[in-house]
């Protein structure tokens, strides 16, 4: 169950979009065309944006304790992260679109 702006909603997807006014599911009209793969992974994680929508993003990988374990800026439409040294477990990739302040959150499983 997810509560935001006094609205409760059952939420089962691994991906959500957050903008300044609300929380929406992937099927909404928030324009955030990004691919994160492979997932799960043992070594490298790839992030790809639609070249037409690529501009300046910042991203963070956060562990279940809330610690930021990796941060970087992204100014191209693709990025590769070596997470081989991460402990096995669940992490969350936060990507912030600095143009319109939308936030994309994606669950990552490190084997």
C-alpha cells in the first residue's frame, strides 16, 4: 500500500515515477523513456535513454539501509555501471531529470 497526498493505492510494480505534484505508475503520461538492464545482474548495469529525450540527469544507487553507494551525472543517452563490487542484494536506482525535476526509481537486484 502506497500513500501520497492522502491517497492510498496498492502498488506492485518495481518502477515508479515521481514528479513535483504526484506519484504515477509507468503507464502514465510522464515522459521518462529509460531502460535499465540486465536485472538481476552480477557485474554491469546499463542505463539507456531515448536519444530524443536525453539531457542532463543525475543518478544514485541506494542500498536498503538508505546509504548512497554510487552517484554520478549523466549527460549522454547511455551509461554503464560496474556493480561487481556491490554486495548481493536489493538496491534502488534513483534518476533525477534536472530539466523537469521528475524522479525515476527502479529496483535493482545484484546477484
